[in-house]
C-alpha cells in the first residue's frame, strides 16, 4: 500500500499563490501517472493536473497558464504550483497515483483544503 501525504493548502487572497506538495511512500516513477484532482462543495471531483511517468504534463483548461505540476524523483514528491488564484479554485485538492495494472484503482491522498477569498 502506497501512502500519499499532501501539504501546503491554506487561505490565500485572489491573485495569490500556493504550492502544494505530495510525498509518496514509494518510488513515483513506478506509477503510470501522478497528479492532482480537486473537489469543490456540491461539485464532482475534477482533474487539475497530471504528470506521466515519462514526464508529460496535462492540465485542465481552467488552470492552464496558472498552475504548474512538477516532480522530484529523488524525493518521491509531486508539486503543484498555483499562481493567480481565483475564488473558483477553492476546493479540497487530492493527490493521486495512477497504476499500470489494468482495472486497478488509483492511490489517493487525504486531501488538503485550498480557499481563495478576500
């Protein structure tokens, strides 16, 4: 069982920045992909950003140009740098690790709250 531990959430004003980190208990390159999803109250969980084992990145249209996902393979961490934050970015952010095995469920972190408000 892999443990994913998120950190870095909090309260920030619109236009501000936050940096989320996800520390994995195992090697992150053993996963097909790692990324961040978010869930706002009353809404479905949505993909925010993802980085594949090969280093390719994907972003939701709503965060392109504002968020950057990166990884440190030596430290087994994935980071989400969030700039120009908007109130609509308010949500619980979850780190996940997608596995190669067909039909397997991703590992999920416990989530970290991000609140963008003046």
